[in-house]
C-alpha cells in the first residue's frame, strides 16, 4: 500500500572526518562496512535508499556530534562541518536535507550558527546529541538556541549519546561488559533522552516559547507509554498547573528511528495522534530493509500513512 507514497526518513546519520577524528575511539569501535556507510554521502547511500524505496534522507551527524567538543575548537569546527554537509546536500538536493550540528558549549554562537545554517545553508533544523559536556539543555544558558529555533520556525531534534560517566558507573557498569548495549540503545540512551525531555518541560521552556518544536527519536524514548503516569504524578496537590500532557502532545514530535514496533505505534497514535509521528530508520546503525519490511505489515489508513511517511515531515521541516 505504501509503495506508491513518497518516503522521508528523518534520523539518518553520517560522519564528518574532521569531527569524527575529535571523538575518541569512534572509528575503532565500528566495522569497516559501517565506516564506509557513515562517510558516504553519495553513491552507496543513494543506492541503498533506492533499493529500499526511501526518497529523502534528512542527514545529521552521528552522536555525540558537536556536544562533547572543547569550547576552544567547537565553534569554528562546527561551521566547517555544516558547510561540508551543505555541499554534500547541494550535490543531491532532491534526495537529501540536513539538520545542523551546533556548538552548544557556546550557546550564543550555537544560536548564530543555527540561524546561518537555516538562512544561508537551507538546513531544516538542528540535532543535539546527549548532554553538552555533562549539562542538560534546560539550563538557562541554552535559551538563545531555543529562542532562535522558535524565531526561525525550525525544530530541535534531541538525540541520545553515551550517558554521563557517573550515571554509567552507578546504573550500568555491572552489566555493561557482557551486555554493552545496556548502556546504549537497549536502555541507557532512552533514560538520558527521556530525562532531557521531562526536564525541558518542567523548566517552563514551552511557556516562554509556545511555538518551539522538539523531535525525539526511538518512538519518543518511552514517553508516550508513560504519559498518563507522568502527567498524573506531576499534578499532585500544589502543582496542578503543570500540564505535561498538553505540552508533550503539542510541542513534541516523535520518530520511529531504530524502533519498528506496531504496538508502540498504536500507543503513540492514541496518545499523540498521527500528526506527531514521523518515519525514520537510524541509518546506517540500523539497515533500511527491516524498517521497510515493517511498513509492509502496517494496517493504517492511506491518510495516516501519508502523514507518517512524508506529510508530517514536510509540514514540520518545510521540505
Ligand atoms: Zn540515531
């Protein structure tokens, strides 16, 4: 059914050689096949998109992107990374769009870089990966980034990265050796990114910036499933004004990156509506085929499928 519909995949990663060289041990932890895909923004990627039936990939740098960079190099390096991404997109403008990397360690410069990337380089938003050197982004120092995103009308995508060292030690070390993914995709990424989202809402950010849009991957990092309990618990006597559900279902959008579960989709549709759910693969960390095979099994209306596969992304990202 979906095969005649355009498909936009939203959380699709690549690596920039200069930035990846700053991320300690990044290359050593990946197979040659994976590195080939991460560094390719041309033939191999396009071939695999064509085979799968993906029309557009929205490209973003793999985690931790610019969030762990030293302040002394972050601003200039991130500019070069974004310039190179824009050049790669300009070679295939009908197949690629891009989320900017931001030097969040310097929030004013990050806001200016977001403006430059959207106005001059045609990027469709920005992606922030994990914490900025141990800081959650609800801290007031990061406000200039969100003010700029709201002003430009572009979303900020919050993507996971490795949990904070102290958290890893207390929560995961006992099992991390035998089950390294417990720190990452299996659990650690979700805990940190869901916590980031909860903190953003509690900070009052969306009262100050009601038109700010935030994207979460991995089916909303469990939050749609938890929505009733979070909303109810936060509203206990004395805090009736906190409206977690209202903010989450209005300002947040979620994608299916690396998470192809029909039961999760049904839950998200019921809690958030199909207008806030967008298709993603998480290429190349996840292959395109299992994502597309999953689409084959879905029994949702043509109208919902169209929103899910491209309509919502076109509206939110103005592609
Ligand atoms: Zn990802």
